[in-house]
C-alpha cells in the first residue's frame, strides 16, 4: 500500500487540528476533505502519520472536524475509511447506525460544544442489523433496536417492484440500508433543535452516505 509523505499533503489532512484550523473550516470543506480521504483509502494511498506524535499533540484538547455515526460492524474502520488521524473525527457506533437520544446528545456536544462542522450518518451494504430487522429476528433486546429500522423497511417495501420481505432479497436489503440512512438524517434534524438551528445558520451540515463493503468506497446521499 502506497503512502503520501507528510510534505505532499495539506497540513489539515496530515496533522492534529488546532482550534484555529477547526474554526477556519466550513461544512463544505469538511465534506470535501472526507470525500478526498475516502478516495485515498480506496486507492491505497493513505496518509503517513506519526501516531505517537499525534497522541501527544492531541492530549491538550480536541478540535475534530466531523462527527460520524456508523454501524457497529467490525469491517468498517471509520477513521481509515476517510483517511483520518487522531483527533480528526468523533465516531459513534451502534448496530444499524440508528440515532437514539444518547447519540443525538453526543452529536450536540460534538458540534455545539466541541466545534465539529459536519454530521455524517454512515450506513453500509450487507448490514446485519438491517437483515435482522427485515427478518424480524428475536434475540434479547434486538427487537427494540429493529423497531427503529422498521420505518426504513416499510419505505423500501413500498418502493420495491417485488415486495419479498426476506434478507435473501439483496435489492431489498440495499434499499433498506439507504432509506435507513435517509430517515436517520431526518430523525437527527427533527430530534435536535440545536443541530437543526446550526444547520440552518450554515454552521454545520448533516449528511448521509453508504459504505460499499466490497470496494471500500463511500457513496453520498
């Protein structure tokens, strides 16, 4: 895997962010930087970073540029997917990348208190939580989590030409994944007056995306 040298990259992509650098970023610039980071990840041209040095530099404070809500799935290394380093992004993880009140509160902290400029909901193909919701799997507390994905299932079934409710239906699974991202973005806006106001004022953006498990690429909603 090839790596860019530190001298070949913009400072903000290679070093721990300072408060001044975070303040200078716009939501659109953060969005573009995440897109560029994913392109590097897919191409195998990740940034060479000194993590030992980054740990020391980040110890005095954190000024991340984004907060990302991802699924629990172990095959999605979020920082790597966007070629980010220590202190670059907040990451929240939960099966099915659903936004409950605790995660939304964490996003409010990330943006309102800590200065992050972008909220990203990151779903992924072949999602086990989505498949479980489609099949109505009964296991422990999972049905309560699946209730939050059910609106995406219903919306996808309404779109499908063949309403075959089964996790073996690959097109249905992908459709639910995409609708679940979109509905989670909507839920964040509806559930948080603080984040909605920040987005209206242009201080942050709230967006969705889907990670391709086979290619590592991210498609934006």
